[in-house]
C-alpha cells in the first residue's frame, strides 16, 4: 500500500526543528569552549566531558540522582500495585470514587507538589499536630538529610504511584476470570491467589516493564521537587548541595552563567543525561509489543 | 457460616480502612495547601529547620485568622488573571499546532507499515522523555537571535516538545482502536487518505482527539522548566508565576509569603485537576504514549 | 469483470518462520464464483487479502486479467470487499454508507441517488436508509455492506466470511441472496469461508486450502466424490469419509497398488442381510434426525455407516456391511489419492 509520506512532513519538521537540531547543536556546544558573555566557540574536543567526569560536584549530583530515581520508582511501583489491588477488590462505586481521588496528584503541577510537601506546608501542619495536638513532644525535623531525601522520594511517589495503579489495574483486568475462579473453586486464599496468579501476571506484563522504564527515564530528569527543596533548605546558591540532582545542578550552573560560567559544561552534562534517555527509549520500543504495529 | 460472614465483613472493613487512608495520603497535602491559603498567620509554626518559628496556636494566643485575603491577593496582586490568560493562549495554540501536525502523522503511524516508522516512533518517545537541558541552550541562543524570547509564538513552539508526541501517539492509539476492516473497506472504496482521515477516521476518533487535546493542555499548563527559562514579564505562565511570587521574594529578601504561595498554588491546580479527571481513562495512554498497552 | 490469476504466490509475515500462504497457483475465471474453503488458520483469509492488495505478497504474482497487480494499491484495483464484522462506517447513515464508494472516489455522482435506492430495494433495505448501522440487526448490517460493495460495480467481488457473524436461519437466507446477486451482477466472486455448507451450496468451484497450501480446486461434487487427498475426505461431509487402514480390511477388498488407506463415505455403505463385504459389531449409534449413524468396529478401525432414521440396531450386535467397489477411494502413505 502506498504510504502518504506527505502526512508525516509537518511532524517531521517539528521533530527536526525542536528536537534533532537543538540536540545536535547542544552536542557541538559540548565540544567547545563557550560562554554567554563571550559567545565565540573554540573547539576543545572532549575537554568538557573530561573536566566534568573529574568533578566531584558532578559525581555527587549523580549519586543524589540515582538515590532519588531508584528510591522513588521503587516506591511508586509498590504503592501503585497496592492501590491497584485495593481498587480492583472494591465494589463498582468505591472503585469509581477512589480511583478518581487517587489520580489527582498526576494532574498537579510538579512545582506545586514541591510546595505541597514543603516543610512550611504539610510538615508544618503535621508537626503542629504531633508536637502540640498529640502532645508527643517530638516533631519531624525536615532539615536532616535522611528526612528530606525520604520526603522527596515520597512526594515523587505521591505523584506517580497512581500511574502504576492505572497500568496495574488494566493488567489485573486482563487476567482471565476463569483462572481466578478456578483457583477459588480449589480453595485458594486471597494471598495464594495474589502470589500465584495476580503478582506473576503483573511482573510479567510488558506494560509494567515499559512503565517502569519510562518512569526511570523521567526520574533521571527530575527537577521541580528537588529544585524547590533547594529553597526550603536554603541551599539555592550552593553548587553541589545535598539535594542537587543532575538537573538542579545544571540549573544552578546555568543561573550562574551571568558570571561567565563555562556553559558548555552544562551541555556536556545534558548530553550524558541524554544517553540515559535514548537508551531507555530504545528499551521501551523493544519491550512494547504494540507500539510499532 | 456466620463465622465466615464475620471474616468477610472484617476484611471488607479493613479494605475500606485502607482505601480511606490512601485517599487521606493523597488529599491531606492538597487540603493543607487549600486551607493555608485561607490562613493569615505570623509565620509557619514549624519551619524546615526545626522549631524555630513555634507559633502560638495551641497556646491560645492567636496569631492566626482565616480569611480569603490571600486568594484575593493572589488574584489581584500576583496578576493571576494575566498568568491564566498567558497559559491558556500558549497551551491552546501549541496544542492546535500539535493537532495539525500530529493528527495526520498519528493516522499514518496507525495505518501503515513503512521504513522510518521505528525512527519516528523513537523520536517521539525521545522527545517526550528528553531532559530539557539537552535542547535548552540552542533554544536560548536561537530565541535570543530571532527575538522569540518571552513571546507567545516562542512558547507555543517550545511546548510542541510536550504536545506533539502526546497528540501523535494518543491519536495513533485511538485510530488503532477502530476495527481495521473499516479502514480497509474505505481504502477499497477508492477513498484517498485525506478523505478517509476527514470522513471516517476523525469522526470516529473525535472523543479521543478531545481527550488527547485536554491531556496535552494540562501537560503544558503544568510545565515549569521551559517557562522558568524562556518566559518573562510578558508570557509568564501560571505554574511559573505561582512559584516566582515566592522565589523572587527570597531574592529580594522579603518575608516569606507562604500563604500567598499556597493560595496561588490552589488556584493553579484547580483547572488542571478538573480537566485531568475528565480524561482519567486516558491518563496512562497519555503519559506512556500508548507504550504501556 | 475480470479473471484473477495467482502465480506461485507466497506470504510470510514478519516474526513468523512459516508461510501463511505457500506457493499458491490459482486461476479464477471471469464471472466465476470461487469459494476458498479451509479450517481456521489455514491461510484462506491471507490469500484473499493478497488478492485484495491489503497484504503484499512475499513472492509470486497476482494478475487481474493480464494486468500485474503486485504494485497496484487496493484503492486502484477496482475491487470490493465484504467483511465478517460488516465494517460499516458507524458515523454515517445507511444511505451514506452505500453512497460512500462513489463519493469517496470522486466518481460521477449524477445518478447516485437513484443508484443507492435501486441497490437498497434490491437488498430490501429501502426503509433503513436513514438509520445508523448501530441501530440495525446483524443481517441488515451485512445487507448494507453488500450494497456498499456493489455500488461501484467492481471487477472482482471479495467476501471474507461474510455470514459467520450471523445466526443459522439468516445465514441460509443470505446464502441464496448472495448467489442471486452473483447471477445478476455477472462479476467474479471470491468468497472465503470455513463452512463447507456455504462452500458447497454457492460455489462454482471450491479451492481447498490447508496450512497455506492449495490442496485441490474443483467443482463441489468432484471435490466431495473424488478428493485427491485423504485429508479432504475427512474435512468434507457430515459425517466425514471413513478412512480405514487397508490392513484392517483383510483380503475381502481388492485395493490398488500402493494403497495404505481406504476411504468410503458413510452414505455409500448399506447394512445388508444377504451380501456382505465386511462384518463388524455396532459399538454405538448417533441419532441425527433425518438419519442415524452406526459406529461399527472392524478390526482396529471404526467405520461410520449412515442408515435410515427408523432402523433399529442395538449396541453389540454384528452387522453385515455392503457397498459398491466404485465408491471406494484409495490413498497412499502421504495421503495422496492412488489413481
């Protein structure tokens, strides 16, 4: 059949202008010495990458990013499955209401989520409750690293667990009813059913794998929540602060370009991050059975 | 028998308890933001750095009163209506362009197998997943040169990075949902691709197009990163405006206007939440571009 | 109006290591009603889709008349197709559905209105013209889809299991109508089905396909009486042809050289009181209404015998079976007919 290639032209033009062109230029910039104050480009080869890879601030940001990525993706995966099980085992009306409530965080701008989960909002309330309301004489000290890393992970899971819930609910619905009924007839307990039927189906589902991959790729560029925490912790002017993910670090470097910062290093960092994105997308395309049909 | 019934009832209570706790986990932070927007207090009771701002709420000496003044302030002083209009103009025009380009592309991806299909799908996935920093600098430089900085056209174009993959891939999915024999019958009737797209595919996928457009709109509405770097006084969007009310106050050493921030945040999320709930069936398809199906 | 010729046509789908359609040679005459018959998964629909151009052949050539069609898109092949699931446009009325091929292809539409009405009356759906497909029954929907297919007067009319989604009484009704349609239109019909009753009752010729290979293309009676493969004998007929290992028959029957399996139709065997070629004991009976079937055990084989519905046989009794030698069919090891 004759393919209407003309139909693809507008999309391709946008792809080239907004994605491939800029990425290519970023790559060229990353191989040169360049700053906004002095916009002449001198090729320096991989010098930017080398100095980046020998910079402890960069490695620190990588560590923070990895910690947050795996922490939050793992947590939202678990919480998502838990929510999906709750939803699918409830009656029609409860299901409709509660799943509507559970998906709300997805709709909220991530920057607002940064505000919601800030020490001055949620934890201000919670601490007041703990300290005075319940007279426990104790409160959650959000300035401790373990605490604020946990909160960032928690707030990312707060946004994205519902996505895993949605995907998992679809997977559970696709399990043949006969399988579960057969198990019930044979006297299987709820836990056995989960262990032997539901959980293996969830784990084996390409949809879940693809969601995990995409969420991992998304978490690598995580910006708004750690960015807001820079302000809550008063670290916004400190390069390589404890909550600097790679993206936040790039933002700080970018903001300081005013002081003639070697801006090409930012693009080098972005290109390294891009490698993660491109790899994950390739895996998604390979694992998703239906995308290329 | 009755023991069995008791057990069943108990497990139902436990399930409802868990559902309600999960709903609480979702709604509590949001409700605090909404409620704090109504509060005028002398400062947070607890700040992030511990009990440095211990309020006097429970000591009974007041310091807090409830009033809609922060909401009024947000609507007035923060020029919220202006932000709202900006966000709507930018999101709507960007989504419209994305529809013009993405509709025929999605149709072609759904109907045909051809060389380069994997490339386009991969490019769209990468576009959705890429870290903004990988393209930001070229955008920054080119927008500076072309005078697109802080303009509606410039922002509408940059948001195609979000909207084109969403519209194209979601529409691809909606076209795929239509039995393929319908299109085959149309092909054999001698209809051209554009005739089929206009007279058969589009009417059948119209609800899907509405859902895709709404989803893309919300994504643009919530976007913070590009807005942070590429908007200024003219085109500042809601999500940027909500935040900058706060962050600029830090920079100018004003007192934290936290209640104002909460009021603004509340106003910013209302449209996004309502619209997202309207299309909640398609959230997973939108977020994963149909890969998790 | 055109003949259709397939030359060594094969189709292999990506991610598959067997041919869905394998080396098919087939000549369909102008104005013929050819039925492609086969069990599910035999490649019959793929074969039809290759003729339609909805699939590209991996190998071989498709001709309409003398014109090579391989690189012609389905749009330009001048064909119509009717689908199992009707494939009507749900957003359009019946009228718009039938008129679609004329409007969509930008053909001369001066007589469109009278044309649509003529077709509608031919198919007895005049009263439904303003309805949407969703408001119609399955049978009515398939009539509409027939109407949509014939309005553009195609060279070749393709049907992919058009009656399989309908219930039995509607099926036989539409069978007659499709046959009538074929006579009125005088164009080539290619009809895919897994239902042998449909094939037998409608076809000028039947092309029997299994595992992507054409086994036999013949008139229905030839196919039924003289299958060139034992599998065809066992596929056609209710009940199917008895296939008995020749070793189970002893010396009472003379077979052709190379025969390992002997076939005979259940209706060609009689239970006789006198003459008998074989003797066996009844192991069960099946009542079919108009007739009944005896399962008779002979050595290691079970032979089905069709007897009148009023005859009485009790399980365990011995019966003598008689038949004429001319009704015997002989097959070799690989299933092929020994001639």
